C-alpha cells in the first residue's frame, strides 16, 4: 500500500479497535457507522465483488475491498452478536426446538443466496463458529476466506480448504467442490442441532452421503424438509418442546414431569378432538401447501411471460375466492399485485387477468384494489415515486384496504432509494445522483411523518451542502463550467430554511466572471466577450465586453481577416479608436477582394468613397472592372476527335450588371485561332462553359501550349490563360 493510499484509507475509515491478526473495528468518517476491517491472504476477489453488489440479510454487507500486493483488504458490515458455537456450548442457554428450526431455515436461505449466484459461490467452511446470531436474532453466514466461485468442468480444487469433521470428502482432493459440498457441512450442522430427531436423522443421512450425486442438490430442498420437521415433530419430547415454554428434553427431571403431565392431559385431548378435527377439515396442511404452490405458479408465469391468466383461472377453480379466509384473501391479493406488476398498464394481458378475477366471482372492490396496487407497485419499481405517492394518497383518503401499510412501505422504499443515490454521489461525485437524492428527500419532507420529514430535511441539507462545496471547490480550481452546472442544479432545490439563505445567484455570476477572465488570459476574446455580455451590469462586465470585442478585432486584423475584424469593431462603438479601426478594416477588406468582391465590399466601398477615404476610389475602380478565372477541367479523346472543356468564372463589374463573354483560343505552335461567344449574358459570381475541338491524328492538343483570352461584350480583354491542356481525359 502506498503512503497516499494509507492516508486516503485513514481519512475514510478511522480505526476504533485493533482486534489483532489483521482485523479491526473502524468508523466510516462521513456517516459515523462502525464497520469491520480484515486483511486476507487467502481469498477470491470474485466472491467479494458479488457480495458487494448483491445484498442478503443473511450475509454481511461488503462496503468495499481492494488488493494490496498479496493481500485483500475488506471493509464490511460489523455483525454484533454471538456465534452459534458459543450458544451451543452454553448448556444453561440451550436453544429451544422452534429456535433451532428457525436458525436452520434462515441458514438455508443464506446458502440459497450464495448458491444462486451466477456462477455459484461455495462457502467451503460452513460450521457453527462461522454462523452469527445478531442481537436481533438474524442468522448471518460469516468468514468467506475459503469461499470460491464454482467453475464447471473442474476436476478438483486447486487449494484444499475446510475444517476437519465437517468438510466433505471432495475437499480432501477427491473431486472439485460445488454446492453439494456446503450441503454436506449443512447436514453435519443439522446433526448437531437436532441430535434426537428421527426426521432430522433422515435429512442428515442424505445430506452427508459420501457420493455428492446422492446428496440434496440445493439448500432449498433441505429447508422444505426442516419445515416439515416443525409441522410434524416425530418425537414426543420434541412435540412437548414446541408447546411447553422452557421445556428442555435433555434434562431428566423435565422429561419425567412432562410424562406425568401428559397422562393428566389425555382427558383434555379427548375433549378437544372435535375442535382438532374441525380445524383439520377447514385448514388441512395439503390445502395450505397447494395454495402456496398455486400462488408461486401464478407469479412464475407472470415473470416468465407464461399463461398467467390460465394459472389464475385454474387456481380460483380449485380455491374459490369466496371460501377463502380473510387472511387467505389478503395473501391472494398480494400475490396478484406482484404478478400484475410484471406487466405495463397498457398490456392487453392485464385486462385478461382482471376478467378472469371477475368471472371467478372475486369481489369487484377487491379486483379494483388489486389493479390499483399493481399499478402502484410498477411505479415504485421504476422509481416513479411522485406518481406512486399521488396514487396512494388518494387510496388513503378513500380508506382503501391496506392503504396505510402500502403508504409506509412506499416511504421506506423512497428513503432507501434516496440513501442509495446519496451513497453513489459520495462515492463518485455524480451530481445527477445528488439531484435524484434531493428530489426523493423533498418528497419525504412533505409526505413522511414528523420524524421522517425532519430526518429527510437534514439529509436534504447535507446533500445540498456537499454539492455546493463541490461547486465552490471546482470554481477555485478553475473548473468553471463544472462549477456552473452544479450551481444551476442547486437553484431548483433551495426550499428549506437553510438552503434558501444561500446566495446562489451571486456565486453563479462570480463564477462566470472568473471564467471570462480566464478566457481573456488565454486571449480567447470571443468567448470572454460573450460571457461578459451575459453578465450585463455585473461589476464592470459591460466595459469588459467592449474591451474583449476590441482586442478580438485586433486579432482578426493581425490575421488579415478584415471582414471579421469589421464585425468585431462594430460591437464596441466608442471604445478607444474602434470607430476609426472599423473604417480601416472595411477598406482593407475591400482592397483584399477587389478583383473578386462580395456584397459587403460593394456596400462598404461606396461609403468609403463618399467619406473620401484615401485609396478608396482606386479600389472601387478595380472592383467595377470585370475579372475572370479561366479553368481547363474535363477532356475527351475519341479517335481523331480531341476536345477540351473550358470554364470561365466571372467576378467584379458594376453591381447588378452582366455581360456576354467571348473566348479566343490560340494554338501557340501554329498560331491558329478559334473563337466562341456565350449565348447569354453572365452575371458576377456566375460562369460559362465552352469547348475547344480539333479533329486530327497529326498532333495532340494535349501536348502543345495554347492561350485562351477572355473578353467582355464591349471587346475589352478581362482575362487570359496560357498553358498545356491537362492530359487527364475520358475515352
């Protein structure tokens, strides 16, 4: 690590506590958050790249990472809590059955997140000491030192990793590790967590099979089996653990007392059979599983552009809406909203969905609620929060079901998006991200509750001030255009008590003035004058604009661009000798184009002659004479027929005058002459075409010198050309 990089890291992350072995707790200086820093010598950068860009509540968030020589420095979420190893080792704090099931299912969710990456991520060291339970009870899989990216076709791992006792056989070099390697370790953990459970033993047997092909293929399959253990606890002790708070099947006195109580409860159980049968008939497990599967089918069809309407129709045929409980109806509506959010409002498919719902006797108001919330979900997903809030606001006012819950969810997502934009701005300085963040914070200021609005205002002011500081810094560094863009963006966001007090207009004008001064320093007087003119009465901008115009005109005079100089002098009348310089520039232009005058030259020469400007009359006389430019362009040779094309361009002459042009071609070897007169008069700026033809094999006109004389219609010679006609010709 270079000294500069060390200084940058110290500026971003302040070390709070050195944990040894390259690990430390650090503070993110801009936000004040505590993070965890570690230095790895064995690592896979692709793993940490994926964890940085993809988030899961069961995997520590990776804030940043970078390689330094042969090590990887990782900054990640500080997970506070205890490892599963520590908890299992403390007998007095043994986990309940339900808590063990929850931990295992969340662990399966975390593994599914890793294994579903493209390509999959293999942890390769899954064990109790690498599983943390946060203070809120969330399960997090930690320590990715041994993790690798699965590569199809590998015969075996290049580096052998894992912990003895939980590592799969292939981790000892027998084959390449894949997702089933983690399945093996998961099986070992289940064996430790549920040691006396017969159903769990069956899961462990398959998960830890020596042949990877005979294990479960995914953590999701194990999760389903674990949930079935919870629903169908196989042992008497486990069942009691589920219903008796504090019951510990590993304590003998607990088991004896439980069996005594069981005998006393038999009578109560017999009396309760009627209620149990009723509940089983109404809410059987197969019905719940089928409903969940059906809803997943609907959502999958929508996501993959399948027959969603058919899936909905089939589901409601099996589970009529009117026979669902209130909770089931709510879950069904949520599933429909998620499915319909996959399509645009104009898509004809959505109308077929609504028709199916109506035909299947779904309540008309419920159908409309599904439609409204599906549209809102699309808006939220696309980032159109303002439109989403407008819709939800009307639903709240109308008392629509679940409107308040949807409103809170929209506020939460809006804040998350705003924080994301602010983070992007802080990381790369993109002012567009800052603008988006301030837009969203403004919405929260007006639509959030009192606490959220106050927090949003503080966040808004923070981003505003950060952009303002960037703009000021850019101006000081001479990056005037960048500074102006930032100032202009901030003009639309001065709507809080703090930001309204900032004089952006003064900053913008001062920045423009400095930018114009830099152009003057670089002798770019055209750009400088334009900016000074925009500033109008700011400071001495008007005088500076005239000065720049004068200096710019002087540059044009030095470059002999007299016409441009005249235009520049005309923009600063009365400044020094600009009026005299204007007349001089016009005269020089007329003189420089006197043989090929333009419209401005004709207009100015008359004024110069009337003003008695020295030499103006001679220039006018030259301008009013005809001048020509004779060119030999296309030639033809076919047998004895020789022909050359002559084009004559006419310039000068009196304004609005025209003349016929007579050409005389002279063979300078034999003295033979040929003449031609244009059939129509030609005006200045125009041209006439003539051909000189000779029919002979005796000589070539393309090998001897000729002279072409041009005369006006009064017989006065106005141009001449002597030379050899070009040999480039067509045949």
